């Protein structure tokens, strides 16, 4: 088990292990809501890139517009998600630049999404592919 100081220090990727941070109260709920929203955007962009490749949309005449729209959404989503995960500024910059590199962008979005999923589950949220919300009391 990590001590309180160790869980708050960045690892080699510049990301803190936020799964052990307290996410209670108004600030914690606002943070997890921002995290869930940014995760949804990143997952939608990841799905859009994979679907575009699978269905050959990148060969269609509309491809430049599609690429621009998904790229802008991915840039915004990755920046929001990295910020919500307390990623260092250097790694935020690297992740945003990675969105311009084929395949690397998919890996970066997947890594961020997995980290967000871990934090959301630790906060008691139910996590699906495109939806995250507080666990319902049943």
C-alpha cells in the first residue's frame, strides 16, 4: 500500500496515481464529473478513428472534414482529460502533440481512458464505454 506522499507523486509518465486521492465533497464530485465528461469525448474520438479505418471513411471525399473534426475533438478531450488527471504540463503537451501521430494517438487516448476509468471506479462511479455515472444505490 502506498503512503499518502507516494500516491501523490508523479510516476515516470508524469501522471499521479489519483485512484487513492479523496474524491468526496463538492470539489471531488465536480472533478469526477469533468473526468467522466472528458473520458467520454476521448472514447468517442477513439471509436471514430477506429470506425473510420474499418469502414474506409478516410478514402471518401469527406475525409478531410472528418479528420479535422475528430482531431479537434481529440485535442480538446485529451487536454481536458489530462488536466482532470493532474498530468504534468510537459506530459500534457506531449499527449496533445501525440494526437497528430497516427497509431500513437490511439495508444495515448487508450492510456488516458484507462487511467480515467481507474479513478472513476475508485470514486464509486459505474463505468461503461461511453457513459460514467455515480453508482446507484439499489
